């Protein structure tokens, strides 16, 4: 139960990590349209696979420093020396497959950018705009959906890695493509209002 006067939140941030509560209250579910923001978030969700998001959140600034601020043009040029450097960086998740995936994802991003914006590509899957769910309990929220499976397939087809349907759905939740704040959470309505301002096509 929340302390007296504390906002009612979704249960997943818990009560012990302030950084987690702040992330829930200020970022999670807020629609993001910026190219670099979306690219960074997709990669961090990939690094999170098999770990907790809190672990990634605590290392986020280190990731930004290590991966050139997720500047796709710079990251796409990373080579073996950079991979070795990153494997020795205790401030990030030192998983070679995930590091190589981030580089491959930057290259895939640039291939998409030759045809359309990355933001337009991702948000274009939502023909009717963002999805405002009305879950009442945490157990109702799915780990993946048919839409996240479709987006996962398309991302993989274009060369992206560590973008399985569960990772993609977590990404969709975090960038406001879907609003999975519980209806009793103090962030449900504000995020729904922000979603309503996002009009397709992008």
C-alpha cells in the first residue's frame, strides 16, 4: 500500500528504488517520437533481456557514454576495437552478442533512414494511433501481443537483433505506443492524454 499522500502507482516500480519510481512517473508510457530516443530505448530493452530493467536504468548514463550517445552514424562505424573496449567496460552489460547487436541495429537504422524516418517506421504500425489500454490488475497485462510479434518480425527482417516480441512489447510500453499504466495509477490519464495528441500518420 502506498504511504499516506503518496501517488498510487503501478506495482512494478516497488518502493525501494527512487530511480525506478521516477522513471515510472516521468518517462514510462510517455509517447516518444525522437529518432535517437527511440533507437536508444530499443537497444536498452535488448540489453535488458534476461535482466531487470532497474539494472539497465542504473547503468543508462554509462551506456550513453559507451555507445557514443546512441548516435547511429557513429555507432554504425564501431569495429572490433570498440567491441573489445566495451567488453572491458564495467559500467555496462558486458555481453558480446548484445554489443554486436547494438552496432548491427545502428546499421539497420541507417538502411531504414534511406527510405523513411525510424520514428515513422515504428509508429506506422499503429494505423489508428497509440493504444490506450484499461487494465485494472497487473496480471492482465500481456508479455507480448500480435502487434509486437509483427513488429518483431519486421525489425528482424531489416537486420535488427535482440528484438523478440516480448522485448518489442516492453519497448512499446515504455515509448507510449501502448498505455499499460493501470487505470488506478496516477499516470494512466496523463499518458492517455499525451497519446491522444499523437495523430497518425507520422
